């Protein structure tokens, strides 16, 4: 298999789903069996335990294991979680993408959807999504100002194009007294110097900001410290304030936040993979690049 592709509706440019491009015969053969197609359809709708899959398909559980093994072998499904059921270990399976595609010819034209698959997690559990920006006024323990609102506006627009009204996206400031952190998925933009919600979440992050060292980044995944102004983070964690998830997009300084956004758009597929040092953490450090020499961040590399 090659990699992820975003599929959009040509009539409105909105996201249809993220698919895996099949480039080898083994992957293609794995999907040709009708039982495997039914397995993919079921677990794409919702992760399922093997026992439940066998019952829904009306087949013996040993036969199910055979077909599941074929799909795992080519990387189309993976284990979501394990638990003990009726005294035995039960495995729950999930699909790694919304579908699969074979391209005979590749085109690079027309409108494209550039949002990272990482954002899918925020919009698939039915919870409202709240984007939290740092207030532009001096505030919080570090008296910082949010200067990255235009980056949030660009992301909100892209989300609207991709998901339409189903996104249930609201945008607010970290100083808003009506802000409810307990029952929503959160997109927090900016680091703890300028965003109080980022400051409150900092101790729960796998990659944290150290305010005693100029808000440099310290990764619990690798043990490394990143202090360059152009370094940023994209982290998806459980919401530490309640239910749901929290996505942090921030940098050591504003240029680092720009780098994080650049990576979100241009390195989005890789950001949807776990950290290279900790497979249980969806957290990455990126470094911004000025490839055309105009003094502005226009690309980013993933450092971990």
C-alpha cells in the first residue's frame, strides 16, 4: 500500500473520507473475498469484537479469525483494544481508513482537501468541537497575548469546507466565562504563554512546555528538549477537563505555531501516525522551514 488520500465531493469540495491507496496485488486480493468486504464495512462503521463480528456475519469464529488475519497482514485493519469477556481475552478491531482505492493514473489538479486525518477523531464521536484562541489582551499568569487568531480562522474555514454544518464547530477565547471544557472536543491554539487553556492542560501532555526555559518543549516520548523558536507541537490527547478529546496546535513562539499549522496541512498524514518514540502517543514536534527565503514559514519537518 502507498499511503493515505483524501477523497472530496467534486460538486462542493467537501471531504468524503480518507482512503488507502492499494499498490500491490496482495492488498488488492485481501479485499476480493465477500466476507472480508463485509468485515471492513462493519468495523468501518464502529470497531467490533471478533465474537460480535462472527455472530453478525453468521460464520464460525475460527473462520472469522482466518479472514481477519488476512486483513491485518496487509495493514487494512488493526487491533483497537483488548478486554476480558467470559473469562477469555477478546480483541476489538477497527479499520485504519474509510476505504481503499486503486489509481491507474494520478492527477494533481482541482480543489483538494488538505486537513490531516488526525482531525477525524474530533468529528466522529458526535460531540461539539470548540476552538479556543488566546485572548489578544494581556492575560493569564504569563500576561501573554494571542497573536495567532488568523491561523485559527484559516483552520475553521478549512473545517467548514470539509465538513459543512455537521462539524458543529464553535470558536471562542480562553477568557470567555461561558466556556465549557467538560463536554466538548477542544482545539486549543497557542501555547501556555498566550492561552490559559493550554497552560492548564500542559501537565497532561506527552510533549510539554517548560516556562522556566523560555517555553521550550520537553518530550516525554523521547526525552528530548526543543528550544528553537520555529519548533511547534501537534498533540491529540484525552480531554483532561472532561469527556472527549483535546487537540493542541502550538509553538515555542509564534513562528513555531505557524510551523505546526504548516505541518497540519502539508504533513497531515504523517501526523495521524503515533509518535516514533511512543506508539501510544499521537504527539509530534515539528520545525518550520522557510523554503523560498521570504522570511516566512512555508513548510515544516517532523522531528518526532
